[in-house]
């Protein structure tokens, strides 16, 4: 089990390096992040054993990322709408 | 020491009722701690997102200056170390003392390799005037200095976590060599493993975001 | 009596003896006392700075303190009161002491980490004090860039590192509480039998672990910008100082809830005990704590209305800010409903909670003024803001802390304090507080800005009133320290349950034994079962 997850991680690393060499236009970042998320999830589920752990541990593991998304989402809500009113500055 | 603890495991602390409660508390504790770590790195990733949004071109240019081969090598090194760490935890659960020590030492060796590679990368940045501050190459475009500030903060704090991880592993491997950990008591190995894997995950995100960003344009 | 089992049956205060046994203790109760002593010292230091501010503002001319010195004084008042008194106040003292007992555990899940958190606090405090003696800090407690990172030539780096270090003591406390609550509850102690104080501590701990790391990395970035020239917020190289404000307030707004939520938990306990009634709407009060903690994370942008933040983001922040009022109001209404037709006894803790409710109400409602984007443009950085957050943080947080301290003092020390002195001090603090801060609402609305040592003469009347109130406030606080210390020496011995209150902490002796319970408690009743509660052991008049 550990070894197959390990091989998958190596394969994904190779893919992410290979994909980075191609120009996918707006998809560059989503693809790179998608692969990173997949790799991270594999580590969390198998190496860190969340798959076999209690629902509480799963909730805790997810909550960190949910809170991160709140920080990112709301802050970018400011940066992305700054130009809308045409105020000088950003 | 005449407490009536004849049936208690010697490694069971007195405020816990049994070994299961102790193990569950320590793993949950580590997970809660890792949530704080996620938020700690999260502040840096927030800055990364904002400035990448502001300076998309400078970000690609700055990323060219990083050596993706070395970054890729370090990614591999960390993934292998995660595997050996997972195997060390399993060896502890199976009460295999020799395997534990072997896998823990391998993990530590790989961690050291990572830091050595990192050292040579940093050295190259100093030589190329890419360290922010008065000596930063003034010919470079606006925003690139912020990229390198973030690069050094992110990889620097990550490397600090690796150093702390190596310290924890030293403690664990000494105890493992004494035969402390076995099927009944392996909490510390598992908790150290969780921490190590987390540091690996941070790098899994740092690698594409910092090193691979500008590769298709190169 | 030399074996270990009997040592654990003795009072936690008595055995073992000696300074080393306190400084190396793993007992949550002793760590709570260590924290209590340290935060009292910092309250005195922060209070001294406050006294200097009020003395300067008696006259319109900046004659007592130079403007440079004044900047340093209000900065240190803020930094010390917030990071070294208010944030650890209830969680690290009352929470540390009571949380394991209330859930029927022998200790917190990680006793050594609990002690570590106190040492980290002491180290952080020492580093910050080093900054004070090394020229002080003049950025305001908010460390706003680019002033803090580029212009200020005071010890910002040292102070920022002090705050960074102290952050970890708060993280460790929160983390310990969460694991303890999930893993250490006694048999029968279900989530909905937990005292509401414990629910409030849980919500507080969530804020501590989710928010504190972000401010830690933010002040570390400021320190790195000054010490290592790593520019993240530096406008010269294209950085955005407003990003600092986002990251700073992502923690520092929820931090207000770190100060007020535990106080609300205290009030929930005291309201039920002092009116001898089951709390009205238990689950609403419990979930409103969680709601405040969660919604509190979505509103930080209301501190940025006059920065270059997008007006659309401001609009959303303004609306969500109004929503925080809902769970806060749920609590206030439920406390009122609990007291309705209750047998209210006029003990000194009652005085503190009435004080809390009045002051928190004013503070909360003026918060709505400031959350409204249009009005806030007028009120930003005036004394209105200063008055508002003192009503929340002192009127709410400190009143709640003192109420809890008076309620659980007999349990913590095994001694009764002088009841009349307690009532007089509560009245002094309540009236002194209002005299100090209510005039600041008016003078702030009239346009007096904060953080200046001189002001136009027409504002003098209000400022003199405010300084006079501060004298009363100071007398009240000093009185408390005196009669509480006196009670330790001369106070009568406290019975196990002086208030006739429910809860596991009142079923064990005062002060508790080292292991809290001689045998594992099994909980069979709901919280606040005041119909079956024992009668108070000291006469209720």
C-alpha cells in the first residue's frame, strides 16, 4: 500500500514537471494546483492515515483548508473588485 | 511510588485512563497543531496569491531564475523520506525494532540531503544578486524583489520546519534504539510522522508554485 | 503520609511545597495561578501607561509628555493590555483552572505543554519589555506598515518578536483545550451537559488556533522586513501595505472574540447560579458561542473601510458585521430570560455580571454604528472607536473576568473575601468606567481624533471628566487586589459550595485536591439543574 502510493506520488511529480513545460494558457495554474492537491491528498489519506482515522480527525484535517479558503477568498474579494469603480490606485 | 497502578502500562501518564485515550489524544493534538501550521503558512500563500495577481509577468520572470532541476530533486527526496517515515511508523506498530531504527535513520539522512541541496540553491541566489535588499539586482522588473522575498520566507520557514523535524527524529530514533516503541506504545513515532508528512505536503505545493511557474515560457 | 497516593489527596496548594514545585508543576490549577499572577502584573503595568495617558489629556496642551513619548505610551498600553492581559486573562486562568474540573478530568490532555505555554508567555513578555527599555515602540499596537516596517526608528522588531512568541502560548492553550474537550470528558458528560463556560472556551480555542498563526506570520514578516530587508509590504518595491492590514485583522478582529467569548461563558454560569434557575435556552447559548466564533472570522474588513480596500468588499464586510449582533443578542436575551422570575441573590458576583451586561450592551450597540460603512467614515480613528472597544474589552472582558474571579475565588484559594468590599469595588469600577469612557463617545463624535497628546480646548471638559473617572476606576481595581490578597491571609475558610451552585467543580473540596477527584466522576444530570441544587452554604440575604 505504502509503496504504491509512493509510486503514484513520483509519477505525479513527473507529470507536473512535464505539464509545466507545455503552455496551456489559462489552465497552467489550475492543472499545476490540481496535481499538487492530488499529491497532498494522497499523503494525507494514506501516509498520514486519515483514511483509517475517526470522523473527528477527518473534520480537523479538512477544517484547516476550509479556513485557508476563507482567508484567500475574502481577501481576494477585495483585490479583484478594487478596479471596478475606477478609483485611482488599485 | 506505591500507587495502585499494577495493571497500568508504564508509559501511561497518570491523567489518562488507558492507552487508547492517550494515543487518541496525542494524534488529535498533532492534527490540531497541523491546522495551526496550515494557517501559519497560509499567511504566506495569501501574500503569494495577491502579488502574483498584481505582477503576473514578474512572477514568471522571477521563477525562471530558480533551478527547477534542484527543486525537482528535492521533491523526490522528500517523497522518498515520507515513504520511509510511513514505513517506520508501521515498523513501530509491528514492534520491529531494527526496521524502525533503519527507516528513521534513512528519513533523517534524506532530510539532511534536502537541506544540503537547499543550501547550494541559496548560495547561488546570493551570487546572482537575487537576495532582496540593497544588493538586489536593480535591473530586474518591479515585483521580482517581492517574489524573492516570498521565496526566501516560504522556503526558509519550510527549512526551519525541516530542522525542527530532524531534532524530533533524533529524539525518536534514540528511544527507538532503546526499544521504547512497540505495538502497545507507538504514539510518539506516529505523531512525529504526521509532522514530517505535513512538511512534505508544504513542499509539494511550494515546488510547482515557485519553481515550475515560468517553465513553459523558457 | 509519605506515599504518593495520599499526596494526591491533599489540597493542590499545599503539597508539594517550594518554589521549584510551582515553577515545574504540571498541575493545571497551579499553572492557572502562575498565569493569574503574571497577568495581574501586566495589568498593573498596562494600567500605569493608561494613567499616564489620562494625566496628559487633562489639559489641551501637550505639556506632560512629548508627542514621541506619548506615542510610545499608548502603544505599550495597547500591546500589553491586549497581548499580555486580555487574551490570556480568562482562558489561561479561569479556563485553565476550571475546564478539566468541569468536565471531570484529572488534568488537561497535555500538562507539560500547558506549562510550556506559560513559559513561552513569560519569554514573549520579557522580549517585549526589552523593547520597552530599549527605546520603546511607537507604532500603535496594530504595527501598521509602512510606518512600522520603514519609518519608525524605535524597537519595532523586538516588540514584534515578543508578540510573535506570545502568540504561541495562546495557540498552545487553545490546542490543549480542544483536545481535552474531545478526549477527556468523564463518563456521562455529553456535549450538551457541558457547562456553557466550557462551550465558550471551546469557541475561544477555535479562534485561537485558527487565527493566531496568521498574525504570527504577519508580525514575523514585519520583523523580517526591518531586519533582513525582505520586502513583502514595502511600497517602494511594489508591495501593498493594505495586505498587512488584511492579514493583521484576520486575526485581530477575531481576537476581540477571544477576549469577550470567555467572559460571556462566565456570565452564563453566574446568571444561572445567582438567580438559581436553569439557563434559558441552553443550546441557543451554546451554539451562539460557536456562531460568534465563526462569523467573527468573516468581518475583519470593517477595520479597513478607509484604507484603499474595494468599496464592494467593504459593503459585504459591513453586512456580515451586522450579523454578528444576532448571536450576541441571543445571549443577552437568554441571560435576561434566565433572570426573569429567578431568585436573584445580591452577592458580589451578581454586581459584576449586571455591570457586564450594561457595559457590553453599550459596547455592542455602538459597534453597529462603526460597522455601518457610511457612519464609520466619520468616526474612524476618533475617540468614539476608543470608547467602543473599551466598552467591549474592559466593560465586557474585564468585568466578566472579575465576576468569574469573585465567583470561583473561594474554589481556587479556599478562602472567602470580604463581601461588602467586593460590592463596593464592583460599583466603583462600574461608575468609574462609565465616567471614563462615556464622555469619549461624545468627544469622539464631535471629532476628537485618537492618538494625539494635544487637542482643541473645547474638548477639555470631556477629557477632565474622563480622567476623573479613570481615578475611580484605578481605586476600584487597587481595592480588589488588596481585599483579595487580604482574604488569603485573614479570610475565613471557604466551604465546598458557598453559592449553592451546580457543576462538578462545586462537588469537590475548596481548594481542590491535586488530582481533582478522588474517584472518576460519573455524570447523570443535566447542566444547571438548580431545582435539585444544594442550598448556599453561606447565608443568602
